[in-house]
C-alpha cells in the first residue's frame, strides 16, 4: 500500500530545478517579526482524526502545533520529538516503551504525559471508520497501549513491525482538553483550541492564531514552548497558493517571503530578481525500471538470463550526463543516485551502483558475450530479436522527454535502439500494471523505513518490473519485521547490493526540493515537511 502511494506521488511530480544547498547561518538569531510562507494549498480542516481533513497541508501545519512522537529529519532519518527515547524487546511480547521528554508541556502549562498518548490511541480506535486503510492497519498491529507512569508509555505489538516510529503517534492530542468531547466536531472550522476555553492549544513551537478562509492562516509563537528555544518568529503567515501560480509576481509584490515547489522555468527569473532559491535532494527519485518478468517485456531482459543485457544497458547510459543536462544545469553538485533504498543524505546510504559508469565499449562487449549479434545498421539482435526497447514514461513531463532524448542518443552508441513511448494519464498506469513495456522511466519515494518489499519483492503490489529474487524478497520481508534501526539497515543494504548486481532498475537521481527565500530570512533548512524547521527561522535586522 505504501508503495502504491509513493508511486502515485512520484509519477505525478515534475522534475524540479535545483540550486545550492541550504544551511544554517553563523550570525546570532534574533526574536521577532513575521514571515509569509506561500504556495501551500489550503487545508480543508485541521481535525487530524478525520479523513475528510486529510491533506498534505493539514499534515504540515498540524505537525507544528501538535507534535508527534517522531518526525523526519532533513537527513531522512526518524527524529524523536515528544519522546527522548524508545526501548523495545526482541522477544514476544514485542513491547515498546516510550519515554516522554520531562519538559514537554502543552501551551496552557499542563505537562504532556502518558495519558495523552493513551488518549490519542483510544481516540484513533474510536474513529477508526474515519481513518484511511493504512491507518486502520496500523491500529490492528497494536495489542495494547498503557500508562506505566506519568512520563512513560507501554505499547505491546501483535507482531514485530519496523514502521512503528511514525505509525502510532503521528500527532499527540491533549487529553485534558478533549476528554469527553465529540471528536468528530472539534477543529473542523478554523481552530486548534481547547473546547472548554476557546484558547489555542498545542505542544509545538507554534499555535493557530487565526484563519482567513480562502486567503491565509496565521500561526503565532507558543510562549510556553518547552524545546531548546521558543520559535524566533513572532508569527508565521501561511498564504495559500495554487499550482502554477506566478511566484515571481508574488515575491515582487511582497505577497510571499518564502515558498516551496518552485517550477524550473521560474528559478532563474527569481534569482535575477534577487530571490535566493535553495534545493536539496528530496525523498523522491527517478530511475529506469527494466521489465525482468517472464512476460510482457523484451525477451533479452527477462529473468536471470537477461542480467548481462540489463547490466550492459547500465554501462551504456551516461547517468552523470543526464544529471548535468537536467537538474545539474542549476545545481552542479548534484550526482547520480547510487541506491534504490536509501537517499544520498541518509547516514545509511551505501553507493552500490557506483561501478556503473558510462562505458559504451564495455557495454558492447557484454552484449557480444551474451550472444547478441550486431546488425548491418549497428543495432544488436539477441536470440534473433532486434534490441529495440520500448522506453515508456508519462506524457506531459518535459524533463522526462529530455531524458529519453538523451538516452536514445547514448544507447545508439552501444548498438541499442530506443523507442520512446509517452503515455497519457491512466494509460501509463495501465501499461505499468500490465508489464507491457521494456524500460519504464518513473519513480518512487524513499522513507526512513524503506523496506521496499511492495516494489522489489516477488509479487509486490507495486512491483511493475516482475523482478523476483528470493534472497532479496526474504531480506526485505525480514527488514519489515525488525524493530532495531541499525539491524534493519544491515539487512536493507544486503538487499540493495544484491539488486545492484541483478539490475532490475538503474537509479538516476533524487528529485530536488526547491524553496525560494528572501535573503533576510535565515536558518532555513529543507525537509520533507517544508515548515518543519520554521521554529529556527529568523529575520536579519
């Protein structure tokens, strides 16, 4: 299921332009001022227990107000927020013990306690019919949630599950404010408040001050925030935008101070106007996926027998050139991705694909060693079938069209013909599901828990290549049951190394985030949630 969601998101996304990496500033931060954040779609509502409120904007905003147990760091690792640590058992019953930070408190001064964690779990169970299927599945994994003491919570799982860090307590709710209330009616309008007092409430660095429907939502600094420091900004104004809105005009007119998701053709214009554009590789990546299954694709690519041809293809593709001619035009530091399971900024990243450099002469030798014969037009045939490969991608994406044009010229040097196919919405997904393609250009998202079985495991729900390697499938399945992140990483990297040898896919690059920001806004660090670091933003005098 996670693989399907990631595929849908990655197929839809356009290749974004890149700039230099963001980073902190050496100057002393100061308190005060307001920043307008633009280009975020307006959420329907902010009740995190209702599916009707679910949206990317809801998740981004709610996470600043109602802190989770864990969130995702800019390094694509899980970062503890409301908890200082979680210990776990390695034998049944599989028990997680959450240690809540002693200083964690609500904005009204009440401590965040085990009661809030138990209340949050019980509230989700009570509203299970209003949750997504993935959320209901997460609930089914839990046998019990109970209080040990005021700052300690025990969770007993029915079985080991590696995704526990974000599956259980995504937004912790204030039990003292919400107990006895109708949870279907709270926070459906324009507030996250204590229904008893009407005052804003939260455990995070910001509180919801006001919501001008159709225009903007204003967050105010939580004066009782218990973290390392209070938010430097007095206010964070989230001004709603739409896809394709003219970012240049918004910055020139002063409507926006910072915005994410800037389109490629806007980046250089913004820079000429004096607006800085930041970028870091995101969790989404692009890759060539080879149809290795026993049906649907070119016979020369199938199964174990097709491994030499697939590896020849990897040597025949100049990935560094694809990066240079694409996002590398704006960010010369961007490099090809060398893993299918970990992003490059992850501390667990191992470059298993780095040996696949552009070596067309080696690619031709490998094809000849595989028994392929060069034709009069210099295109090889393998077992009598011309090595003309259908490269399919989604229509309407200029960057992918450019990639296919470049690859067509590169592969020609190694005696491989590319037949580019641009499929419209619906038909592209149908082609992937049917397996009726040779090479697909699309992508997925990696997560800090990248078990990957739905994508690369035998019979996985999002395994469009038909790749089936029993050891890889076993490792991926095992990783999904490992609670210890360090142990899980070792198993995942074993699978990643095996896939680099088998070549079911060739990773290209991570799709970068793009964030435009005025020069006087300091300490912006890009992350999966573009607002995640906002407590550290500050305004230069």
